[in-house]
C-alpha cells in the first residue's frame, strides 16, 4: 500500500494487499482507505490490467438517508445497466462486488453497487433497518438509475442481497435478467448467524451480535421481518430470466438453497456450479468467472430489446452523440455499427477512442486501399496485400512544396505511405500509386466541400 506506482500498474490489487496484511480486521474499511489513497481502482482480468471508469454517487434511500454508491462504467459503449446488492452486513466494496462489477464493465455492462442503510459509507442506523428496508433501498437504487442514466436490465444479488433482488425484481419492470450468487431461498436463513443471542433479542428487544468480527445491534423487529418474508411466490412469479450461481461447498449458505430457488422458478432459468469457491468468492478467478458467464448469459436478454427499441440511422447517415463520460467521449452509430470517438488524455479526454482527425485519416487510408484493390482485381494484378499509413498535421502552405499553388496560411496536410506486397513490377506500382490519388475520399479532401448546418426541431 506504500507503493502507488506498483498499485496503479495493476501488478497487485486490493485483495492481495489485504491478504498479505493479516492484522487488518475490516477489509471493507481497508478497501475504502486504499481507494482514497490511490484514487484509481485497477481490475486484473486474465492477466491484463484494466482501468474502470468509476463514479462515486449518493442517492436517497427508503428511509430518507443518503446512501453511498459507486457506478462502474465501461470505457466503451454501455450495453446495459445493472444493480448489484451486496451480502448481509457487507458493503459495496467487498471483493466479490468490486471484482464482478469491474469484470462486467469490461464486458460493456455498467454496474451500480451501493451500501444499504447503516452499512459501509451510507448514512443511517443499521439497527433500524430490516430485510424489507433493504428491498426498498434496492428499488430506490433502480429508480436512481432510471432517472439519471437508464433503467437497469440486470439485477444481481450476493447472499442475502440475492434474496433481496428476488424480492425486489417484481417492482423493476425494465429488468430482464436476475442473477443470484450464493443466495438463501428464504431471507430468514440469516437468523442462525445470531446464535445464542436470539433469546436475548426476544426477551430484551435487542442485542449486540458479532458478525464477521464486527458488532451489530440486532432488534426484535429485524427477526420478525425476516420470519414473515416468503420468497417462493415471488420467485415463481418472477417473469424474468434467472441464473443461479452457487458453490456445492458453500459453508455459509448450503447448496440446498440453490435447489429450492431453481425449483421454484419458471423458465428461462439456469444453474451454474461454482465448484470449490467459497461463499464470499474471495478468489479473483471465481469472481471473474461469475462475471464472464453472467455477461454471456444476459446478452440475449439485453441486446435484443435494445436493438428492437433503437432504430439504426438511415443509410448514409452517421449519428454522433455525447456519452456523458469524460469531456469529449462520443458514441458513433453507423448502421448497426457502434464506435467511440474521444481525445487523448493530454487534451483532457479519456483516450477511449480515435480523435475526429484520426477518423478522417482512417477514412483516407481505408478508401485508398479499397480503391487500389478494386483496380488491381479489375486488371488482374497479383497483389497480396495493400496497406497504408496516414498521418495528419497542420502546416504553413509556404512550407509545403507538395501541396500545390494558390494556398495560403495554415493548411491540413495528410502524409500517406503506401505498401504493396506481391509480385508487382515498377510500372504497375507507379500506376497503382496514381490510382490511389483517385480514391473518393482523397478527392473530397482536395476539393472544396460545403457543410450545410441546421437545427433539428
């Protein structure tokens, strides 16, 4: 933790830092401390270091308290939004939540994870909460996304958070897919964690219970609320695709719970065994596996609807719009294709895509090779491969002898270097070089163009 360069390089991550510091008693607190020190969270996926764009967010919970949240956003276009509900007495920064959210962001899914009332960095008293208030907080989280970004298509819950998403899913009509990870079939499953304190809670109305090495005040209303919850009917009437992740060796929530959830659900439903993973998915590979499978599984439910609702621009029309991420990032739609444009970090951008001038140089390069290929095939030239390198600069006309006459001041200069691979003689190479100057984009750039602007609406 004292070597920011090593941390930011992605060579180590928070989990390794904490695992090698056995005196740490509260990993969630330590995670927040490290995040505050370094500012950038690095996710390692399959040996690659990846920076996830993360926004710290606050929204109002069901009891009026401010809830702390983090929105992990892909560097590229967002395929869908998801909400992640953490495990009992955990926080949004627990290893499984952070790793799964980061890995899903790598697959184009933005994930909002938040601390329930009274937990993590959220305001409020945990003693005043219960399962019903957690479900209400979860619904508030989906409403925040709906109002400020886009309604979530995916709901993900870990442990008791899984029970919460099963209970809340019916109140989120836009959600198409629900995922549970190590979830109990009934919310009351967590009562066994209170052990010998249950009698004291019943008699005195409350008691202090030690959970994961931390003290929590549990009140009688909390247990009563858990006992009256019935998830079976809600699961049966889900009307959403469901995937159940569970480890047969889960020592906290037994595998029988997964069977009960799966049995109560209607199709489409899927079950994925997590083999020897532990309940908290503390190993990186287990969390990454869940994210990869979840992303692939959810694709059929989130992309079909997006395509149906979003018509492609008319043929020959390029649609460009701001994404809201960074100062300059733009999403480009050309037919069914999705691209990004941006500026380098040195200009204040995210460097998440080519710059506008990069695209202009790309157009010239692509048009050049296509034109030469058409000419070569029409004339039977044996060319294996054409390739072009294009660079752009603004220069003074008087310094550019190759730029022609009648030009003044600063002008745009594109330098194009063409490589022709194949058994082609010198005369043919020269002819192909001349054909390159006839490509339509080349002519457009050299000619005077008119740009006609109007306002829509």
